[in-house]
């Protein structure tokens, strides 16, 4: 049986793109233009482009058209952790580390080896963590402006796992969740896995457009609002106190749960209180130790309203049973002895130094970012092609992310997100110099 006409056309266009006969960045005919050229219906042309987009071969941009993607940039780039060549510089993912952290781990392991409760670390732990561990976390969070009851804390396997169990315990397939138009890619992955309906909210210099959010909540049954009020990823913004108050009012008025992601919040000095401090009854607060200690530690915390704790605990049990006792013991020891506070202070200084380098080496470009964050956002001109720029940098052994992983709207802005925390300062400086040169030649010329 012959393949349907549209399938034959999809195959032919896909072959031309993969073979390079249709170069990256080529603007394809409009839907009507393709229909007229191929003698097919407009709805069929739309189906052709939809299939090519699902294959990762083209991108549709509202008001601009359909473009051939640069397939040298792997699918999932910026969301999935890609293998980076040993001679490449990773400006895609952040895994900030400081000298001496390995020695801290050796000392902690020696301390555990000499402790008297090693046997307990070989057994199953309570699903939400041992009482003494949750007490350590509560003391730590008080220094962040929270005052949680240890019984409302759950120990999880990193902040991403904390977000996953929150979604599992509080939301269902088809539920509407309001998110920023640019947001953390890990939450997009969860939304896809759990079939959530993401409603994008435009972003402003202070955070989400709260007028737009209020309109959405009045129009649709928004079950939850996912937000990063302190050190937004990727924009680095800190929401002012009055905006936080209004966000809480909107959530209360419409019965929406606030999911507060504070993974990078430790980098901001003297921010307004967390949402969970002002509205603990409607907020699930998620954070962890990956960014301020080490990405391999995988210990995180969830602070939740008391009535939600049982469902969250069941979600922990269903996914990992309990966070590994060994890593939890190390993490809580570092919380108690001041190691975490010390490393956070050093990393704030480190992030400031990296931001200063970025501002110097990328001077004149329209950077967006916080002065003590580990990333910057680089908007590109509307006629630029971020995927082509990303591929050019990849050929120079530099890995960066486009805006696509962070975008929740149908229109993806042309921009780059540069992670600054995964290479030494000298190499960061020379790498950003190359980024600037390529960006100016390719996008700003």
C-alpha cells in the first residue's frame, strides 16, 4: 500500500534537511505556499510541518514562519544532560564546585566511619527522613527566613525529586498550572510526564505579569502556580516584596497551590521572605543542596502544609522509599557544623566574580541576570537564529543552551542562556570572549 501523500512529503523534506540540501536557518514556504506548491490542502501542509517539528527538524515561530533547525544541536539540548567532550567548555549546565570540597567529603566519611550509629545507616529510613535530620533542616531553613515545623519537612533526593513528588501528590493529568513564559526546564519535563496543562504567564523585570496571572486564574481553574521568586532560572530576577504579597493574594483568591522553587535562592543576599514564610498554608517550598554544596549529593527538602504531608510522604515512598541515609547524614552534619553556610558564602562570592567577568567580556550586549547568579540570559536580535549560533559554538567546543528548553509559549524567543559555574575563571573569560566574537559576527552584524 502506498504511503499517504503527506507522509511522502514529510519524508522528502526530512531527507533534504538531514542531507543539508535545506540548510539550517532556511525559511520554508508558508502553509499556503507549501499547499499551492505541492497541490495539497492547507490543513495537510500544516500536518506536514507539525510532523517535521515533532521530529526536531524544523521550528515554527509565531509571526515569522517555519525554519529549518540546525540538527547539529542534539534534541533535548538544555534539558537532558548531554555528554560534553573532555576538551569542551560546558556553559549549558551549572555544577559549581570550590577547591577543598573533596577534602570536606573525606573528613565527613571518616567522621561517619568512627560514629556509633553506622548500623542505622544500613537500614530503611522513615520515608520523609529521620526526626533528627528534619530538625537539622528546620534549623537551616530558619536562616533562610522560614520557621517550619520539622514534622512538615520531607527529605528528598534533590530539588528535582522534590518537585516530582509535589506534582505526584497534589496534581493530576489535565490540571492547569500557571508558569512563567520562561521557566526551569525540569518543571517542563515533569509537566510532560504527568500530562499537566501549562499556562504561560508573561514575564516582567520583577517577575510574572500578575495582571495576566489574575486574568488567567479568573478564566481557567488554575490548580497550582509554579514560581521561582528568588533567583529565577534563567532570568536571575528577584521578585519584590509587594509583588510576592499580590501573588499570594491571587493564589488564595482562586484556591491555587503555590509551588516555590528556591534552588538558587541562597545566592541572593537579603531577599524578601520566601512565599512559604508568609503563606505556609498555600505553599509547598522546594529546595536542595545540589547548587550550594555539590550536584552529586542529591539531598533536597520539601516544606509543605501539614495536611499535604501524608500524600507527599506516599509519593516519596512510591519513588525512592527514602533518601539514601549515608548522603543525608553527611548533608545534615554539614548543616549542623556550619559547612553549608560557609560554602554558600564562598559561592556567592564566586558567582559575583563570574558575573563580573561576563559583564566585562560581553560588554555592550543586552545581558539579563542577577549580580550574584551563576547564569546570564543573552537575548538575540529577532532575525537571529539561536540554534545556528549554538551549533557554531559547539564546533568551537563550547556548549550553550538556546531559549527553547526554558520556553512554555508557542513562540520561542531567540536567546542564549549561559551557565557560568562549571569551568575555572581563566577559561571562563576566554570562552566568553569567543561567545562574544561569534555572537557579534553571527547575530549582531
